[in-house]
């Protein structure tokens, strides 16, 4: 075990959280990660409440360990989704795309831990003042919607300004990344791309294979001109999207081009015409394994790295 404050707060064995990726983070994946000692998370995305309720009920049948739900606060179904979360007394809620302040009181009343994703020191401090139990600090290396600051520079700045645990996200897929995050002041990590290439992940095999084939420079950022940049793997859709940006398409036109493209890739396996969201760390993901093997390998490697670092310290 690598025991940190985060493990106690979330009642998990290892300080590893699975990212709440839309269309990817289903009950099957969440339950497998939780059963392996991490915190599995169901991604609500923009799905209707009944779909999220089905996923929660399925996860409860697959694991007796804590798991979470990631809610997108800009979802058109957010109020109905939150009612489902309240009703099922979900152990942990992670949030994105907004301020979860209006929901915090009720979540705390039912014992749910609240862990918002934050892109800045200012928002992290704001979330702490509102009662968040921890924050996920996500760098631009991550897949999907990203900010500008890197994990390496953002995590220590946030960790130095707040007293609740920081969870590092973006560019982490192995034990080296976990140890680096701990050195930067984090108490745990959130991992997304690596878990896509797990046996339990229900994403299309072509989506997984696209990640396995990715090289170090294949994860690029699109849609910067819209104000909502997205990191994806290079493919026909990404190249056309960037071409349209350069030709001056207005943000509304660009956003229409992206509608439904993530589902096309994840569910239908259209890895040329769809949006293959993945982080920059995709280049080191080389095989598909069960979640338990992935987590055990991360923890085992982290311990080795820590021992190696101790060997570098010599008494004067």
C-alpha cells in the first residue's frame, strides 16, 4: 500500500482515482478500479438521469467498494442527475465545468465526499472555502477538455496554497508519474488514458488500439479558438477541425462539428471520423490489461522508484 491522507478520506486502498471520462467511464470500469483498490468513477457527461441511475445500480452489483460519479455541471440534465446521486448516496462526487457550491450542503448531509476538478490556484482556494474534501488539479497534458498550465507547474502551486488533499491529473499512467505527483505535493493521482486500455473498459477496441499505437507527439489540442480546447489524437477529424479553425470558422460552427464525435469514436469505433480523446501520456501505453494488474503495477513500480530515490541520498 501507498497510504496517504486521501486514502483515508475516500476509504480506498491506493491513492489512485479513475477519470470520469464521458462514454468511457461506465459501471464496468468504475467497479473494476474500485475492486482493485482505487476509486472507480462513473462519467455522467451529458447523459440523462435514468442512464446514470442504471450505471450506479449496475456498479453496486459489481462492487461493494466505494465508487464515485463525475458530474458535468453544465449538463442539461444536471438537476435530475444530482437527485439520482442524492438518492443513491454515492460515496464520492467529482465535478467539472462549473462551481458545485449549490450542491455541497446536501451532498455533505448524505455523507458524500466532494472532489471538484480545478484548473487554477484561485478556484482551488474557493473550493476549499466551500467545503470540498479534496481537489483534482488537472494539467494540460490530460485528454479531453484542458487548460493551459501543465501538471508539473500547477500541482505544487495549488498544494502550497490549500490544506485539503490535492489529486494530480494529466500525464500520469505509471508508478513514475505517481511518485512525481507525490513529490509535487499531491496526495494521489487521477488516471484516465491508461484505464481506457483496460480489459474492463467497454470502449470500442479500435479506440483502445488507437491509444496503443499513439506516439509521443500524437495527442494534439483542437478548438483553442472556441475557448474550450480539447486534446485528442491526430486523425482525419482532428486535421479537418484544425483546418477549419485556421480558415476562420466561428466558434459556434466549430462546436457543431464536434457534436457526437466522441461517441462515434468510443462506441462506434470510428477512430478517423470521431474524436479520439486521450492524454499526452498515451505514448507509453502499450498493452491492454485488467484494472487490477494496472493498479498493482503502478503501485509496485512506485515503490521501486521511491527506493531508488532513497539510494540517491547520501549523508554528508
